[in-house]
């Protein structure tokens, strides 16, 4: 069960800790710099690292969607490098805890 919310009192001050502003590191390996260069022009690396592990074919579809639907100008020769990197590090079989 979730605990009840605390009772507010007159004159009380409430605050939360600072939100962490660090950018999560991507896994080291070939293609990492390409992912950082091209993918982070639209979103932070946090968006990649917060995804649940995706099947390899889903990563390929995501990169293709970013290029064809969203208009991200990733050169044809760089797209397979990015896809391979994501498939190497962020699938259910390869995601490191």
C-alpha cells in the first residue's frame, strides 16, 4: 500500500533534491560517436538508455523511422553503423545492467 500524503501545515516549507543533470554515458564500442553525433541532435542520450531493451529489428526500424519519417539527415553509410551499435548494446540479449 502507498503511504498517505503528509499533512501540510501553515508556514511549512517543502522542497525536493536537485534533478540530476548528467548525461548518461552510452556503452563503449564502435558506433558510439556516430550515435552521439547524429541521434543527440534531436534527443539526449538519456532517451536511448532509458528505453527498455529492444529487439534488434526494432532498433533498425527506429533508425529508419528517424531518417525517413522524422527527417534526420543520417548519411546512408552511417545508418548501418548506428543500427549495429544499438543492436550490440541495447537489446534484451546484450543490455548490460
